[in-house]
């Protein structure tokens, strides 16, 4: 068993979604689909869409500002910024460096991290490692996406899924009361062809890529991978913490598709009633889905101080990362 030695605590969270709503009724006017068809297959009612001049950095900044306001926090002394995103404003400079400039953080490292829909859990894992190693004291972690800008709105299989949003947390040094209990990561790189966005290379594993820079997905193959991989991963995460799934207060998976989440819960024998997701009114926001769901659960009074949370991100790569944490931002159990 791998023992996680954590000396860091999540001390704050904030989120942001754009004002514009894209409803199922709106999509009915754009492609051959219907509200009933979308709900039956995804559980999504609407998504939030960034404006023409609104990019990932703008959403990330707004999420950090929301976090500062909600928890009365400062970011001036942050010594590392990690942004999980697949849709940065530019290939470079990074969104993280734009955050540094906006908030005027005097001395900090800054980098973007690409792990698609598992980006937030990968970034949290990285932040915990940096703080627990003693190399850093306060890390700003952001998951932010503007997937609407890389969505093909003539493809009814993908355009019904994606939305825009951002979530931010602070990870700070706390040797006595860490948040992180265990982590489990995995990769199936040969499945990368099943969900991708073409870039400089026009082929993958000798296969021609399509989409012209927009998201391309083989939903059936991704669904099969998730339905077999994530239930096993959930059991491994709790095993590594010497715990059981029965001890988990809330399961917060990546909000890809409600049918997919239902399948994971059924196969892992975890109650859907104890599962939080953000897809109903935000859609699939990739690296932002987990913080959006967590913050929603906190604001609605579901998630309470001292709760045990099982976070699980999964997506293109194919990569996945699950972690068991204690929600203790105020350090009161």
C-alpha cells in the first residue's frame, strides 16, 4: 500500500461561470436534437458560455476573486500558481502567468497543467506534493475552461455536452491538520485516440485526425473505459487510506455525463444520493467540473466541515486521478 504523507490543507474555494446560458431549447434550433434526447443521454439542461471576448484567464481570475471574497483570503503571498486547463488563451504565455500579473503576486512560480478533465485532481495532487515536500508554502490551484471555443456546434454528439467555467482553491502548509488522505493515478495512453483535439500533429498512431481544432470524441469507447476503470480506482483510493467507501460522505466525480456517473455508482455500489455533480446547469466544463460541484455542495449545505470527500477526475489521455480528502478549510471538525 502507498502511504500518502501530506502536510497541506485546502483552505478556501471559489468558482465562476459566465452569464450567458445555452439551453437545450437553444440547441434544438442549431442541430438535429431535442431537450428530451439530451436529457435522456446526458442529464444536462443548460450550459454557461463565455462571451466572444471572454477567455479562460478571465474565468480563472473571477473564480480566484470569488474565493478571496468568500473566505477572506489573500493571494499576495502565494508561491506557486497551477492552472489546469485544456483551453488556455494562448499556447504561451500561460494562464498561470496571467493570474500572477493580474493579482500582482510579487514572487511565485506559475505554470499551466494539461490533464484534460482530470486536470483539477492532478493539479491538487501536484500542489499537495509541492507543499508537503517543503518546497512551497501556499499554492493557488485553478481548474478553468472555455470549451465552447473548441466545440463544433454542427456535431450534435459533442455540442450538447460542453460548457465554460472555473474553480479555484488554496492549498497551504499545515503539518498537523492535512486535507489529503490518499491518491491514485493512472493512464491508458493508447486510448488517446478516443477523445482528442487536433493540434500541430495531424495524425495519431498512424490515424488521420479530424475536427480541425475542435473536440472529437468516441463516446462509446470513453464510456466503456470510465465504467470499468473508475469503480476500480475508487476502491483503490479508499484502500490506500485504510478506509472504505462506506466512510465517504460525498463522491465528487468529473461531471462528464450523468449516465456515466450513474454507471460508475452502480458498478462501485456507491449511492448516487451521496454523489455531487455540476453538469445539470453548467454542462461538462472539464477541469472545472469538480470544484464547481464541490462549491455548489458547500453553498447548498450538503458538504460540511470535517466531511470525507472522494474526488475523481478522468478524461482525455486517457488519464484519471482519484483522491480522498477531508474537507477542513476552517480546521474545525
